[in-house]
C-alpha cells in the first residue's frame, strides 16, 4: 500500500443534501506515475437506490451551492466527448449497508485539472449510455476538490 505513506495531492469533503442528510465522506486524489489514484470513503448513503449503485462523477462546476447542487453543472468534459468518455466519468459507488469504498486509477485528468471542481454522488446508478449523464438521477451529495497540504 504505497499510497498510504503519501499525502493526497487533492481531496474533497463530501456532504449530502436534502435527499441524503446523513451522507458524509472523503475523496482523495493521489498523483502516481501517469495516473491519478482516486480513493473514496463514503458513509450515510440513503436506501432508495434499488441496485445499491450510486453514480459518481467529477463535475465541472466549482461549488456545491444551489438547489440539488446546481452549482456543480455538468460532467467535467474539457474535450467535448460523449458520456461515458467524459474526463470526469468514474465507476459508480457500490453500497455495503450505508457505506461505500472505491479506489480506481484514471489517466483522464491530472490533479491540476480538477482542483476547484466538484465531486458529485447521484441517487441512481450510471447506465454508461444515456446522454449527457448516464441517467444517474438527482445529485444527492457534493464536495469541492481542493489542493492537499
Ligand atoms: Zn459523463
């Protein structure tokens, strides 16, 4: 577990909105050679997801304000790709009870690309097909990505 010894280069503190008031957690981003390692630890997920999967993306917006986190805007997609080829597209979270843990490596963005943008958790799974956002439903939780110290 090499990354455990390193501090994350960026992180986001995740908080639930009105649809998931118990939801809390952290997403950490570690710079590796050629990849960014994304590690998410989430608790307090709501029960309404029929499948246990929750859409999980980086959005281009820079704040968690607004009704249903409208300040997060759409998926981070600097090169105008179709979903799920957006740079901000990530595997969905799978709940174990009310908790989820995910770690994944991606080369679709650098740490610098995502500082100041937002991590969003959705109420439904991502179908990896429907445009523009995989029919992932409401935005139930959000966190702004900031530079680690
Ligand atoms: Zn997308």
